[in-house]
């Protein structure tokens, strides 16, 4: 029994089901699991993060990712062969972080039209390669009809996207928001270990864009007071910004790709200084 | 292994799962695939279009549709027997377009209460025939316990809904919006071949309700400039209105069932004339 | 073939898929059905109602519930053994109503770390016990590797939550809203039998918070006039408030846990009296 997972920015729509129909038409016994379809429209960073943190929970699977602003253009379609799974999707950086987590072995460009064949009536659309290219390839890989090197030539210049770009010092940490979840929590790419450096008060300063806000470091969501900005370790071991009885993302107005900083200096002190130097505010 | 697909306007809710519980209680080995549950509430046109364009991607399945404003009233429940599948749902036009795509053979009215039996404790509700009538019938059909003619008498006067009503001439095309997808793209019932008539500039005029707007014909989403209204061929080979970095439906304020027109005359020219003849505007 | 169902307040997100990955890693042949993931964030009442009304539609399954505001705190994790199924989740009242529907036999506290083991690399997070504790326990129960008493000691003082608290007299009924569905319908915990007492006019008075509104008792959604507040029997046999062509919850501004009352006296009469005694209003 082979597994295929799907991660897309299709939202709740029939496009996901059309992919499943194509998959089950070729490989009627595979199981299909939806990872997430609520990736922000065309947010390759968010899709890459969700795939990276989710594929590791599956023992062996073919993972399809479709966050594909360049569909129908010149971007290539690729398959990553990894130690603990296979990835299929566009060559735009979406799959790389997950591929590294699964033990990247090689990347192949999908170029053989035999592996994408659906039926003689089926026309490849310019806007939906998820259904017309990635789905049939994933189905054949999951079923064992083909192996990754059958899809086309091996390439080394696949698009790299560093979603783990960040700097951590003893005074501050700077990274970016990589995911906004259903609750409006903002997950950053900062490792949870930066929370080891917090001051005794538990209050730190968070910077997003031009905003500076005090925030309290807590262990669980239930430790917060309503409306308070919280900093905690996410279930994927990254620093997460949350708000009890509220949506942190709506208050802070920030999205995947935005820079986020954490100053370990107590926010109250800095806020006091800041107010003095801007007396008219 | 038989497949059942579900298309409803239930959104994200437990109602879909209650249907699945009933199905698996009768037919524990069928696979169930969600086509879409984000059909606009009670939008039979949108449901009919989504089913029509999605069922064709499944090789053999029992397709259940539940967009059912008349539930509990006098509308009949029907089963369509087709060359490449079976359809189950309300007799309100929802299933017809999909039935024709799958090769319509006959329509039967569900009237035998044996085929809808769930358990002696289970009471048929007036508001949820998806669970109490369509689900048990679909489960028995998928499992092969019954064939379509077992559900009741053959009928010819089932409700017809022409979601492909449209006129195409050498100067313009008029049809309707049949689907608004998750991205706010508006899919029309105009065939993509009307885009063959576009002027050299690639700029045409789109009419929705009383609004006239210039729009640019492109091949892929990535060809557009931010905020520009785009016209392209959808993944189902229909004309689609889209907006780069925006939601076309929110800007145009139009929904499934609304009339849409395309004038092949360059919009810039017409817009100029229009402005001259309405100098006070 | 064993079934696992999932009910959470995770919305559309990868967290559900991470639970599925853990489950399938331990029990590759179980089937997983999503009951609902749109429970209002941290609304234990709504989750308890959705589970109670949905689990009864499954013949035999392990039902996992994760609406868990106290995750990582001192609340216990529990397994309910029932005549017609097993329930797994937090000890906060979420599972009790469903357990009683399935024939509650015993409750066990999850305390043996062998039953929650995922892999030696996997660290239990403080914020996601759904994936790290409930999923592995449910997978082992569904697969038959363990029975409920293997998870830990039997407890009797599990948290009780009475979501069926209500009073019904010949003149009025008082209960609470327990679910707001995708359409904005508000489902109450009042039994549909209270609708047997309606006056000949079919018009009654509904009270939610400080609001009093006339409402019409109907049999199906299609019996209403646009904008009219309707009272009908829900598909789960509870009293439901609905609005034709509108969202009742948005107009009334009420949520799960809010008190709702029904006066059988004609609303027009009461409204008249009320206006007289408050002439300045």
C-alpha cells in the first residue's frame, strides 16, 4: 500500500479532487492524504515550510506539492529522489527544504511525456500541471510502474530556496515568518533554542516590519492573558507568535516572507527609552 | 474497490462525515473522495458545473451531489445510470450536465424505501437527505448490492438545467459565470475557442451586469500585471476571468448564474468613444 | 479494516495531516475519516456536540477529539471504552457526551509512555498532543495492538460537561446554542419535540442574550421567506435557528455556549405588550 500526499494552495476546491481522480485512474490502490490546501495563494515560502515540517511524519510516501505561480511558463517540473520518500512538483524551490529533510539523493527534470500520459482524450492545460503532469507522475511512482530516473534527465541546477535564512546572536535573533496557521499564529524560522536566552521577566521585544512590540515567553497557549502577544515553541520546534483569544497575524499584519526579529532585552526598558526620545508621540 | 465521490454545499462541517459514516456502515470497503464542498450555498448552477467538469476525471464511480434547496419539499430524489458511472442526488438539475458527460442512459426516481434503509433506529430527517437517502443508495450501488433500476421507476421528465446556454458570434460571445473558485477566479461557460478571435492587441472588453471592463487575453496567470483583469483558458477549457494579485470576483462583484459577455472589439477604442459620448461622466 | 475519525478545531491545516502521518506510520491499514475541523477555536461545547451527534453514524471506530485549550498544562489525556466504539482525547469534557451515546463502559487515563511512543527521534511537543499522544494511542487501539485498559489506570473523576442542560415547560423552553454550522445556522440543545407546542400561527418568540425576535416554525429551509428567522428541526433532531438567504448567526450575533430561549406565546402579542410598557423605546 503506497501513500501519496498533496500540498497545494488550491483551498477548498474541486481541483484537488481532479488530481485524485487522475491518480486513482492510474493507481487505484494508493492512499491519498491531504497535507494542506490552505497555503497562501502562490506563497512558495509557506508551502515549502509546510512540506518540510509535514513530510517527516510519513514513513514512506510520494509527496506532491503544487504552489506554482509560474505554471505554463518556462519553469521546469521535477522529481526529487530521497532516502525516505519521493517529491514531485514545480522547480521553484517549493520541494527543496522537504527533500533535504528526507535525505536528498538526486533531482530529475520531468521531460518524458510517457510518464505524464493520462488518456488520449486528455489535453495538458497551461494552468493546471498539478492534475496534468504531477498527478500522473506521482501515481506511477507510487505504484512502482516507474522510478524517479525514468521521468527525465538528472539536473543539479534546480532552484534553491533558503527558508531557514536567519541569524542568532546572544542579544537578538532575526529570521522570517514562514507560516500563518488557521488560528492566525505566525510561525517563524527561528529555532526554539533562542528562547533559552530569555530574561528572567519572560518579557522580550518582537520586531515585525516597523513594529516593535513586547511579548511574553510562555510554554503553552493556556499560559497567556487575553490580547497579550505570546512567544512559544511551536509543535515543529520553531519560535511561534500567538495571541490568546485573538489572531496574532491580524494585529501585527504580517505574512510569510516578512522579516521578524527578537530582542532579548526586556521590552519594558526599551519601550521606556523609546517613549522618552519621541515625546510627541 | 469501488469509489464514491461527494459534491456538496456543506462547507467544512460534520454533515459530510455523517454521510461517510452511513456509507461505510453499509459498504465498508468503498473509497470516498471529496470533489468539493465549497459550492455556494444552494447554487445548483455552480454544483452542476463542478460535477460536470470533475466526474470525467474518474474512471468509474458513484457520484453523489447534494446542493439541495428543496430538501424535504416535493422535489424527487433520482439516480442517473450512465455509461461511465452512476449519479445520485436531488432532481433539481444538479446531476444532468455530469450525466450527459458520462453518457446518460436512464434516470430512475428513488422510491423504494428498502434501498434507503439505514437502521431501525434511524429516522429520515426533513433537512438532510444527503445522509438519509442519497448516502445509503450510493453505498448499495457502489457495493453492487443493487443496480440503478432497483431504486424505483424510470422517469423521463427529470429537471433539465442548461448550464451551457451561450451564444457565440464573430463579434461577441455571451454566456454566464458558472463557478467562482477559491482564488476568486470566475469561470464562464464560454468555450476557450472564443479566444481564437481576439484582436492583435490582446485587449478585449468584458461585460458583467452593467459593468464594462477592458481585459487582456493571456496564456497563463504569470503573464498578468498586478490588478489587471485577465482572460484565459481555464483548466477545464472554458474562458476564465482572473486578476493577478487580486480576486476578480470581489472587484467585479459577480457570481454563478450572472450573465457575462465578451466583445472582441478593442476595449481602448470603445472606452474612448464611450467617454466622448458621456462627457459629463 | 478499522476506522479512525478525527474532530478538531485545527481548521484547514497541516496539523491534521501530521496526525494522519503518525497514525499511518503505526497502523498502515486503518481508514481515517475527518468528522469536522471547523469547531470554533477552543470551543469544547461545540466540539462535544459535533462528536456526540456524529459518532453515532459510525458502526465501530476509534474517535479522536482535539479541542484542547489546556494542552501542555495539567489536564489529563483519556481513553473512553464504550459499547460501540472507543474515544481518545483530552480530559476536558469534550468526549463525555459522545461516550454516553456510544454506551460508556470505563475511562482510562493515558499514562503509559509505551502507548504514545512514535519513534526515538520524535519529541513530544507541549502544544500538539493530538499528534504526539492521541494519534499514536488511537492507531494502536484501531489496529488492536492494545486495548483501552493498557493506556493507564481507570479513573472515575473525569471532567463532566453537560451540553444537554435545558428546561422545557408548557410555556417556554430554555437551553443553549451548541453549534454554528457552515451556513450560519445555530443549532440548540433543545429537543425537536418542543416544536409540538407551537401556536396555530406558527409564530413564536426566540430570546438570545438580550434580544427578542419573532420566528416562524417551519418544516424545511425552503418554507421560509428571505430574511425571516426560522425555527425548525435539525437533521440531528434538535431545534435549529436558520435564516433564508442569510446567516442567522451574523444577524443574532450568538455563539456556542450562549443561552437561547423559546416562548410559545405568539411573538406579535408579546411584542405589542412589550412596546406599551416601554413607551420611550
